[in-house]
C-alpha cells in the first residue's frame, strides 16, 4: 500500500530522517517546517495522512491539529502526533484536539509503518463514502448535513474482554460514565455477542491467558456483522510485533498497559465519533440509492427501475416456462381532479392510489409509477386469468371506496387497466408493455373504468 504522507517538524534533521524512512517504503512525502506551512500544504495537497510534531515554535502541533480538524477540507485526514512527550495527559490533549494516534520519539519503524498503513486504509473507506455522498448531493438525491450530528450525541455500546479483573474493572468504571458496557467472559461469548449485539466498540485484550487475542481479533474482522465495528486492542508495553500484527489485521486503535482511564475514554470517544460518521455516510448512500429507484411522492419504484428490471423478469419467465403479466393503470379523468381541486388534492389521490395497489398485490410483484397518473405492476409466474382477477379486484377497490382528500372532501375515482402477458419465446418486456398499453387504450376508448387484455 502506498500513500501521500505530510511530515511536519521544525528540525530539518528530523524531517530528513522521516523522509528517508517513508521514501524507502515507497510512500510519497510532503514536508512542512512550521504549523502555518503545514496547514497551507494540507489544504492544497490533501495528503492521505499527516505526521505532526508537537513541540514547534509559534503554533504548536495541538493547535495545528485543532485547525485542520475544524476545516471541512481537511477534517477527515488522519493525524499522528510524533513527539518526545510520553505523559498520558499529553496524549489525551492530542486526542481531544482530534489526533488519531501518538508516536513517541525515537519512532519505532515497525510501529510507524503499521500505523500509517492502518490509518490510510481507514481513510480510503471514508473517502469512498464521502465521494458517494458528494455525488448524491450533486445530482440532488441527497441534502448536505453538518457533521456535528455524527458526534457524541448519545451513549455508545462497548463490548470488552479482559481476563485481568483489576484492569477490567477500571476500564468498565471509566467507560460506564458515558457509555453502556458489556463484559464477555470468554472469546466464544465475545464473538457471539458481537455478532448479534450491534455494538459501537469492541475492546480486546491481546494478552488473554487461555486464548490468542490476535485470533479473536481476526475472527471479529472476518464476520460480516462486525467487519466495520471499531476494534481497540490492549497490549503490553514493548510488545511491538504483536501490535504490528494487530494493526495489519484491521485493529483500529490500541492502548498500552497500564491503561490510563483518561486516555481510554478519549480514544473510545474518537473511535465512536468516526464510526458514527461512517455510519452516517453509509446511511446517506443507501438513502441515495433508494431515492434513485423510487418515486418520491408515492414510494413505489420509478420508471427507471421498472425498465431496468422488466427485461430480466421476462427473460427469467421464458427460461423457466412461467408466464409474466403486466398491468398498466391509468386514473380516469385525473386532470379534472387537479383542475378542480388543485395539485395538492391530486397528490393525495396519487398517494392513496399507490397504497391501494401495494395492498392488493403480492410481495414478488413489481409495482411502479410510470409518471403522472399512470402506474404499472409486473407480476411474475402469473397467467392471464389470475392477472384479470387481480386487476378486477383492484378496479373495484379503487372505484368503490371514495378517496378522502380533505376532512370535508371525498372524491370518487375510477381506473382503466390494460393487461399484457408474455406468450411466446420472441416476447420482450417492451413488446408486452406495448400490448398492455394498447389494451389500456381500448379500455379508455370503450368507456373507461374497466379491465381489458390485449391479445398478442
């Protein structure tokens, strides 16, 4: 894996050393010698990760971090603070400023490369989701939302396993102030609870006496239900090889024993904030997909979705020697509803009409709004007689029960329905749709409020 790394340090020798190490591993390197220069380069170049020195004259690393995380263009770039400070309060201050991790000078090469690769992988996921959201906003399918909504607005749910009672008690007490904490007694219980519990954070000790903590982390990362859940590992000080393996397999963050409660709370808060932001992006992407294939007024599938699936449904029916029927609905004299009572009344009729269709067809049937007052239902494994029965039932359902538009206004609405059926090997979705449309034309020509099937 390669990436562009911005290194920030006011000491030229430190810049040169980090540049040589990262270049040897085929990373692209950008350099800045001060806080203002770092902000300017980060904003212009948008690197994949920033290695930021804390102790710099003028603007220190904490302030640089705060400013980068406050700017929309750079807030998603991972920041690793590189410093000679090794006190817990310094790490907590950096995490609260928005830093993703700390590396203590002199920097261990294994830890450096493992952390850079891990954070870059995480950023790639976030970048992909942000790109999808931006595309949705450009085409009007999504509305931009402030990221403040994805921060710590409600407690998280954490699942912990650690076979050291004193350490486990301290972690539970620290996290229970803000979050709901569940303790797993065994690795098997951890995997089972994580798979069904919808947790926001998983905390695993890598020093379990009777089980390999790395294997448990690997299992959690391989499960579909926990693949995206933040995973925080507890390691012994100096156990770099185990830590590197953990980061390589997808562990998001780690704490070194003895665990400082303030650092624990700060790191968990960072992971939860990131998870909620990614969940938000995924939800918005799913929402965008749904908006792209559904009609916003009625909630039925739209014409684009119907046309893309009709051919496949017809082909599947032909291959399996099963009939496919298409019903086209047109609300009779709908223009007079809009002209007489207004478009709001017309929209109410359309929504109620779509609801009655949905209530009277099967789950396997494809109900769509073609546009205006025209609707289509595609019915797989359905012959003409059954399609006629369903269409007649729908016609009666529409015509017999008035549509309530306002408290004091009810409208009598009728519908004309045309039916086309896949009948021969040469049939296509377009041909059957044309036959159903021709049948609809006959129904309207012959007096409306009726069902007509057009022969091939």
